[in-house]
C-alpha cells in the first residue's frame, strides 16, 4: 500500500502530521481543493501548487460519466490528464448519485441511477466503483457507500450501515492496485450506528477512513456529536477524512475532533459568486460600497490576488461579467482555506489550537463587513 | 511627449523597431491584446507579461461607462487599477459608439449616444474624449473620430473626413498631459479620401497615426488597397497603428504595408469558443475526433498550455463547461499572435518577410485540421 501517515504532534483530540502518497507529502490537517470534473474551477494546477495545495479531490461520478474512466486511463491517468503533479483522492460516487442523479435504485448488489447529463442508465457495484477509480488512478480511492439524506429513520440507517460494511468488504476484496483504499463511515445522525460502523471498519484495517453522510442538512451540534463518536472509534494511527466540509468554522471543529483531511467546493463556488472568505467574515465584493475602495480584498491575506488588486477592481470585474473575477476570487478563497489549515497545524504544534480557534472565530463571526465597520 | 519610436530595419514597406512609452519598450510590429473593460478576458496580467505582451489596448467607451473614468483616476489610473505594468493604448470610443450604442447622433460638435448598458444618454466631444483618456491615464491616447459603416457614399465619407480632421485639431488643442496623442485616419474605402486625410493629419505632426474604419465589412482587397494608400502618405518616422485587426493573414498583410501596431479581440473571443489559432489553421478543440487525442493542442507551439495539456483535456474542459477551458484557449491564442509578430520582426531583420509570410500562409490556409489529415 503506497501510503504512510505519521502523527507528529497532538493537541487534545487534534493532531498534525504528514500523509505521504506516491505523488505528495501532505501536511495534515489539510484542505483538499475540489477538481470536480478534473479541474479546480477556474484555476491552473500551477497556481494550486504555488499556493501550497498538495492534494486535490476529484469526483468519480463526474469523471466516469464524462469523459469516461477508460478515456482518462488511456490518456495516462488523472494526474497526467489534468496535469496535476500532487496527490489526488477520488470519492466513490455515492454522494453524487444521491444528490445529482434521478431514478436511483439501491439494493445489496449496488446502485442503478440515471446520469444527470443525458438520462442514460448506469449500474454501479462496489467492485465497479473500485475498478473505475483504478482506471482514474488517484493516490487514494474510496469504497462505494450509501449516503443517506437527513432526516432518516434509524432502521433504514442501520440497514444502510450493514450494506456499507458489506460493500466495504467487497471493495477491499476486488481492489488490486497499490492505491490506498479508504473506507467510509456512515450511520446517518445516529451516534450508536456511527460507532458500530467505525468499529467494524476499523477491524478490517483500511489504510484510512473517510466520514461520509455528514453536513447533509442536520443541525451543526449533531454533526459534531456524531463526528466525535466516529473519530473516537477509529484507529488513531490512521488518517481520517471528513467529506464535503469546508466552512472555516467547520474545518476548525473537524480539526479539533481529530480529522486530518477535508474537501469542499465552497471556496470556488463562493468565488464564482463574488464572495470572499476573509479573516473578518465573508465579504461580498459586488457590494456598491467597494466601488471606489482601493484596499486589498482581504487586508490580512498575502495571496497573489490580495497583494495586487483592489476591492474596487474585483467589484468592477464581477459587475462587468469578466472571467477574471471568478478566477481571482476562487484563487483567494482556496488560498484562504489552505492558510487556515497551515495556521491550525502551527497551533496544534504549539498546543494552542483552542486559543487560535477561539480568536479566529470571534473575528470571523463578528463579520465586520456586514456591519460596514471596516474601511 | 513621452514617446519615442526608432525604426531599426526595413524590408520593403515593412519595418521593425522599438516604440518606447513611460511603461514599455515595445518591439514593433506588435500585437496588442485587448482588455476591453480593463481585463484581457480570462487572463492575469502576470501571464501576459510572461508571454511577452508589452502593451495592451483598453476601450475608452467601456471604461467611461463602467466603472467611470473618474473612478479609474481616483484609484490611481488604469495601470494601477488593472495591475498592468506595461504600456496601455486607449481608443477614443468612436468605434464602440458606432457598433454598440443606439440612438447615435453625430454633428460637428460631437456625438450623442445611448449607453448599451442602461440606455442612459451621453454626449461626447473631441475635448471630452481627450479628458476621459487623460483620466484613464494610458501611455497612448487617440483622437475622437467618426467611424463609418461599409458601404457608404463618397460625399458622406468626405464630410466625415472633414469632421475627423477638425476633431483631431480640437483634440490636440485641448490635450494637456504628456500622454502621446495619436491621430486616426478615416476616409472609408476611398483611397483618395484616405490619402487626403493622411496628408492633412501628417501636417499636424502627431506623435503617431492610427488607421481606423477598416475591417468593417469591406472586401479584403479593398482593405489592403486603402491601407497602402494611407500608410504611403503617413510620415515614415512615426508609428502606425491599424485598429481592430488580428487575423494572422491580416496581421502579416498589415506588417507588409508598414503597420507597426495592431489590436484585436480575436484571440480571446475565439478562445472562449474553443477555437485555437495554430500554424496549421484554426482548430476547433470541441471536435469529437480529439476526444482521446493526447497530442498538444498545437504541436508547433511552445506556450505554457501546449507544453502541458492535451487536446483531449481541452475538449473535456469545453464540453464540461469548465472555466479553465476558455482561459487556456485564450492564453494559447494570445501567445500565438505575439509569437507570429516576433517571427515577422525576425523576418524583417533578415529581409525575408515575403518568404516567411508565404510559407506561413500556405500552411495556415491549408487548414490541415479541417481536412482531418493531422494526427
């Protein structure tokens, strides 16, 4: 298995370390920008490298439908296809099948779904999900899981955990490459089910564990309760990956709970809409009050956007429908989350994660932009 | 006047030299990428510098309407606003008033037009056009001209030349900064009128001369006839700028006629639609036959796109609606035209412009992509 994980320091349940794969040495906790369709929207891989990204997530569901896993394989695999020299993690498609496709039918055998692109019918088994990810060629691949909506009845969730465990075993058995196969803990918002799922998967000794099916609409307190009950029963020496989480406050809560990897489309999605993540909260750069504002978008940021351009220019780009606007805003936002993770790693090493989180969130949540008291 | 122009070598009517402004030393003949609204669509100024662009064109009409010339001035001028360290040339708005605005009314005093953005009414005089461009702060600014459609009657064109000459004088008189003010030769497709306009403007001793009102629908042979009759009567020691021309064949024809500067939205507009300029003609990267093509977009190109990405990946980006597609295609296309001008300069120095043009066009026009005979 081409993956190693070394924890270098701990602070409460939080830890910092290095995850090493064939393409990357990733300092953890780490945020993985998302290249849904083989591209982090609007950004060049060279920019991602320059700003310190070492691993990306790509979506199996999307790449399987277009351009097709066989096409990616014949073109040399995903790293070569998208010219990304760092690490790649692919999800299994379970979440996108839940959220995007219509006519979903799940049974113990696998999933039948219709493509959101052309309505075509597809059957995906655990073995098939692994085979597709082997063709894509990421450093880390994931088992097929059943991702449930919120809320859901406990009996349904229990049956889904049974199925997810069964599928995890089948994925492991069919897996042939030296890609690291991560299991995915499910169990909806039921701590008891999460614990059982985590313990049984831990016994199967996967090289890493993803936590799926959270941030699907449940209250935040429940997210952290369920996550805590999950990570507490995962092997401490294995990396943990919380899927689909990227809000600054959620990243820090995840870090405190002992999560090592995160991914989210948030920074690029917000960026495309002119929303900037800053140390003082979200800033909507389209706002008229920035029309003549020569200040950098985020005065606390050292990214290549904030070091050069003004709020007034970014506002102008968005008002004028210029492609450069979404690009620069996405670039800043990805940098912001990468830097937040670097600060969290420093804080863990210094034993001051709680203080860092407290002071970061106080400033972030004050949201000085909304109040209009920042000049 | 902060502009100097030195011709270093000639080849027939063509010449190569250096145009120096406060922000740039531009080797001529040069292609100026267009930053219509203060941004070369999809590209970062740093990329333009890296690929050798030394001067951009920006549109007075667009920037006057949004964000407003006063806003740009208060934010430190256009160079600072858009973070472009090189030279900038602004047109006067005459062409956009012709092509974009409704309810245009031209008399000797100036132009009244409605904004294409919100229908608001604006009056622009020659003095106003200069004042706006002084606020924008480009290295080179241009006189207000009346740009006529094709075809047009000679009497109408003659009257327009009279007006354009009058406006040129008024612009010169009202001009106060050390920006270089270029005159614009008009005269529709009538060689006689073009010659008169060129001679009278030459007598006024402007630091440079633009040729406007060409490539507005007239047959190509007429374009070159009219252009030749124009440049022949412009002072040889002054730079000449052919407005709005960017097709490779047209650039080379312009160079042969003695033009020094060109601008065009062509490379970024084509790029946004997935059309690549290559040495073998235009390549539509969306074509299904590139679906599994691992070759670089243009095998003859050394740009940062062609050195890394495959045709299959570019096709995938366009099919998937990824922002990176238009960005990469635009980047390649701008590079292609910058390189074409560098090759033309080399050819002029070597006295082989005709041979270079002949062999370039033979290959370009063969359009191997369309025939499907390139692998």
